[in-house]
C-alpha cells in the first residue's frame, strides 16, 4: 500500500491513523497523521516513511509501529508519541534531517542505523550505528540488557573527516551525543 498525505491535509484516528494489515506500507507525509490510543502508522510488516518538512506524525503509545518487519524513515518534520515513537520487530533505518525532531524513543529489536542532523530524544536496541552531524543531538542512547553510564570524554578518537568515533562496551551503555560523532554499539547477551 502507498499513501501520500499532502501539506495541509490530515489523517486522524481514535485508535490508529494509517493501518496495513496485509503487508508493507509506504507513506509520504507533508501534512498531519495522528492517532489517539494507537499508532499513527501501523503495519503488519515493513514500513517506509518520508516525513517532509512541516509534516507531523503523532501517536498514542507509538507513532510508527512495524509489527513484523523493518522501519525505513526519512524525517524532516516532527514525530512524537507518549511511548516508543518508532518501533520495529526487526530493524530501524533512520535519516533525521536538520531541524527535524523525534520526541520519544526509537527501538529496533535487531538494530538501529541512524544518520542524525536533527534532534532525537532516545535511541535503543542491541546493535546501534549512529552518525551524528554537527547540528544533530541525541538525548540518550542505550543498549538492551546493559548497565547505564556516560561515554567518558577520553574515548573519542579523531578520524580523517574530523568526526569523533566511540566504541561502547556492554558495561558502558548510556550515552549523550551532541555535535559531530559516529557511534557504534554492539551488545551481546551474556
């Protein structure tokens, strides 16, 4: 299923906003998609979303929820929820553009790949790969099943691009990023 929601248009539901019960869904949003007690966008398997500048996606417990697959998200607007904002049964691939915001958490059960130039409140999952540009900020990053701490300042090392690179051991699972950084977290259950 493919859905285009143009600037000025709105889709809203008491439970869910947009639902695909039979397969994957692609949503191109420049307007508003909202849900009160469910997900703004909910699919049985894969979800692909382009949320354009000015676009708003807002859900109750979740804004974007892929029950049995992946979420691919290119965000230039605003995405919010009262709980896990973006959730995938498998992986999340995210581009969060300058000026874009994601309020809440992003969880991929098998990993999250992020290129961030905007703001993200919380990232989590067992395999995180994060590129944070000079304009990007991420409130908290956590790896599932690991203790909490902050990345020590001594860990970053320079790369030829001028970005900082962090490697986080399972015992160092919480981090806050601001400015140019590349982060890779791989956690294994022990």
